[in-house]
C-alpha cells in the first residue's frame, strides 16, 4: 500500500473532523445504531430488535462505537481480550488489547466487556455503543438471566460499572461485523500484534478497517 496515501487517510480527519480524544493503550497489546440490533440502553430504555447486522456500520455523529472480542485458548488459562473504538466516520480512534486468564470462551468474552468498560471509563459521560458477537453475553447483560458461577460475578461487575455511564448501549453483532476486533484479539493471543497497532495498523487490520468504512475512500486500497 502506498505509504503516503495511508498516512494521509489517518491524518486528514484531524483537519476535517475533530475526533474524540481517547487514551491509546498500545503497550499491552472501533462503531449506536440500529433498530435491527438487540440493545441495552443504560439511560433506562431497553429494546429488543430482530437480528444483528451482518456488516459493520458506523455510529451516528457524536457517538463512539466500541467493538469487543475475547480469544480463548483451549487447554490454557491464558487468553486475550481486545476492543476497538471508531467514530462516525469509521476511523479507529482508540483501542486496547491485553492478556487475561479465562477458563471458557464466554468468560473471555465477558472479561472483554469488563476491560473495555474500564478502559473507556474516562469517557463515561460521552455517548458510547458497545458491540459483541457473543449473543450469550448480550442476553445476560440485557436480562436477569443467570450464568455459571464463574461468569455471573463478572456480568454483575459489568452492569454495576455501566451505571456510571451517562449514555451507553450494548448490542449483539454478527462475527462478520466484528472482524477488526476479532483479528486484533487473535493476533494478540498469538503474540504477533505490534505494540503500536493503534497508531500504525498492520496491513491485514488496515484492510479490514478500510473494508468496514469504504466511505472514507479507503476501499480501493484493498487488493
């Protein structure tokens, strides 16, 4: 990919649209919308749309979308979690990836939400929309359903932490709509994620981001 064009695509939004300031955790190591998604709004309204989106779509202007994912490694307690934050233009404006200890895929997914809530806690007074491809996690967050003894306490912590957020939603998305977070968390689990992946996305991640947000004029860069 042309390095100059790639740099311009990252830097130009700073001159045309003021992206929210986000803490970037590049050491331990992106999109509320839609009546068609199952959402929990902590501003006291809960809706149950029909099915998740099959493609990633940007949030409305003024809202940040945070895609989360967990990668569980069978036979090992070592797992990874990741989150990618994107603005209404489809730009990745923040993210985190880190190692965690989990004993099941659902535990890893739930810890991914807890870590994302913790990471973006300084932004709790802004409009945030979290998405996960774990329907079981979203169902637990949007109902009184009780999960296993090892996961339910984490769900309770997530619900408690969410109460401090002024305007927050959580929705279920398809795996196809969560490709960027999925790639990051697996790369981190397999120990080949660059430390500066947020500021300088690896080529594969860059291609996914461009495919997710073609209106940025980036889709033509994908080979």
